[in-house]
């Protein structure tokens, strides 16, 4: 398995290619023109192109399947060089807007949901990714290539705004070193120039790693997959809660450096008859007291073989109303791609790789 050129920061690339200004040129070809081979890099000397082709691949991923939802969500299945597969999702967050004369006011806004591991160690009972167990961490280049591939496939220019959410397959903080490097590569002004404030790391709550991520001061947002208000239910949903219980997560979040204009996102997967009652809403308000928080309620997305059920519209909105009335900013996440294999791991499950 050859390393990818996307595994390297621009500074590392400048150590590999001589003279160092070639690093900026290569970054331009990879991240601005989305080329797939060194041969396409027209302004590089032949010898350098041959050398790079011998030692590296450009894009380590290959699209092997994709499903398009009627709401514009696209779910991708990628094959890695070792034949393993991971998923990414292209999400349209906001439609383009035009004035009365048909002039474009705002371009459409997109987010990319990326994977950080093949499989996952966490083993959440509601998650399909967990069923396949853990295989390996993704390299920085395999993380970065997901965004490049999706932008290329959707003819999305490099300088158009994209948000990245590390919320696909795997636990991002279990692959912290490679994640941090991918974040830096995305931020590079000669590459995709995706600022840290447009990148969100979603974690199932590894409290010690939340602290470590905060100490790295990368400037990214954090989203906590809370899903329950007491340790008993949370341990049923997320077994590693035994090692990283709710109190330890709340403590770690309080230490995390937050931009003064931003909030900590708490993801709360709402499951019928499990955590959708007002008693849970009341406990959640108490739990988040003193934290500048935003709660994102998520409808459980059923998949074949699960015992968990989707909550009712009424219960979902009653829960939201209670939080809002008690001073907690709360939104209900739109269920996107519900007509395709939208839940993490569903598309992969079909191919069994």
C-alpha cells in the first residue's frame, strides 16, 4: 500500500520535493484542480513526476458506490487501497438564493460528513458501524481524500465554502494524531483553506481525549454524542460509558477552549420509549447548567435488525419545547437521506467489505 501525497502537510512535502516551491505547485494540482495522477501536473519536471509516481499515489480512494436522495444528500462508499471500505456523505445544508431578477444572492451551502476509521471500537448499540467491529485507523490522506473526492464529484470549486463534520464511521478521537494532521492539511491556505471554525469533531465522549484535543488548540468545534441523561441508559447505548461516564464528559467539556461566539454542541439521539420523555428533558437541562450549550435532537434512523424505534413527531417537539423554555438552545436535525442508506454503515453493510 503506497502512501498518498495527501498524507503530507505542505511543509512535509517541501522536505520531499526539491526545490521546496514545488510543494505549493503540487498542493495546487491536488487541492485546486483535483488531479488524480502526477502525470497531469503539467508544470512539474518529468523526472520529479516519475519519482513521485514511484513513491506515492495521489488519491488513495476509489468511489465504488453512491446513492442519491431526493433531498440532494449523496452517500458514498469508498474503497481503500487494501480493499476495505468507508463511507462519506455530501449534505446540502442550504439552497442557493436568487433575487427577483434571477441574480444569485447566495450559493448553496454544503457539509461533508467524513469517516476517520474502518469500523469502530466504541460499539454503540444503536449504530450499524459497530456491528462490523474495528479494522484500522484511516491515514490523514484517507481522511482528506474523502473531502477532495466529494468536491470533485460534485463539481464544487476548491474555494467554495465547505463544512466538515468528523461524524462518519469511527470515533475521531481514537485516531487523534491522524485527525489533527488532516485538520491542519484542510486549513492550509494553498490547499482547500477550510478554516478550523468550519470543522467539527463529533465524539462519543472519550473524556481524556476531549481534554487532549482542547490542549492541542486546533480551533475546531466539538460535538458530544450524549444520547442519554443517566449512566445506566448511556452504558446500554454506549458501553464505553463505563470508562467515560457522563460526569467525566461534562467536566472535560468545561475545560475545552470555546470561541466566545460559539457553543458546545450536544448530539442527543432520540429513541422512542428510551429517552424521549419530559423527565429526560428535565435532567438534560440540569446536566448542561453552566455550559454554553446547544442541543441537537436527532431522530433515530431505523435499520433492518434493530429493536430501537423512531420517536413520534409530537414527542420530539415536546422535548425541544421544554429545553427551549428552560433556556437551552435546541434544534431538531433534519433527517436527510432517509430514502437512501443514510445511517452510518448501511451502505457498507450492503457490500460487506
